[in-house]
């Protein structure tokens, strides 16, 4: 138990803990935005087995919101690389998240015939974990 507390103190001292908390809040907001676009599209525009077609639309809106939240709040003061290079890296990371999200959505809806909201949960959680690690280590380092 003491090892966990020491690790938490090291994370707090290095700033990682604060970034993780801010990232979680900003990611939660982005996930809500994603869901607000994705769910109506899967309910009214795309058939349930083609729910993956709604992913790019929802992802683009969520990425725009996420970039402003993460660059100006989650990782504020952490980024050493200014300007376009960071933007390109952010888009690449988000592209990886989009691919992961689309794969999980496709498997859930087209292969397992689940309701479109069900794969939303693991897709958002896994994309958030991958996104945090890549943003912390590569985009905003």
C-alpha cells in the first residue's frame, strides 16, 4: 500500500497526476460530444449494422473539442513543440483513436449484431487510454 502512495506522490510531483485528472475530465466532455453526434446518427441515419459509418462524423466533432481542451487545459504548459508539428501529431494520434473506435464499433455492430450504444463503451474507454499515453509521450511532451 505504501508503494502505491509513493507512486501517487511521484505522479503528483511530476505533474502526471494532474494531467491525468484534467485529461479524464476533458476526455469525458469529448466523449459526451462524441455520443451526442454518434447516437442520433445510429438511431436515425444509419442502420444498426452500419453504425460504423457514424464514427467518422462523431469523431471529427469530438476531436475539435478535444484538441482545444487538451492543448489549452489538460497538457497546458507541458508541450515543448509549438505550432503545426504538434497539430499534425495530434491528428495522427486521433486517427489511431478513430481506427480503434471504428474497429470496435464494426465488430460490435456488424459482427456481433449488438445495439450501437454497446460498443460505444469499450471503444471510448480504449481510445481514451491509448490517446492519453500517446498525447503525453509524443504530442504534448
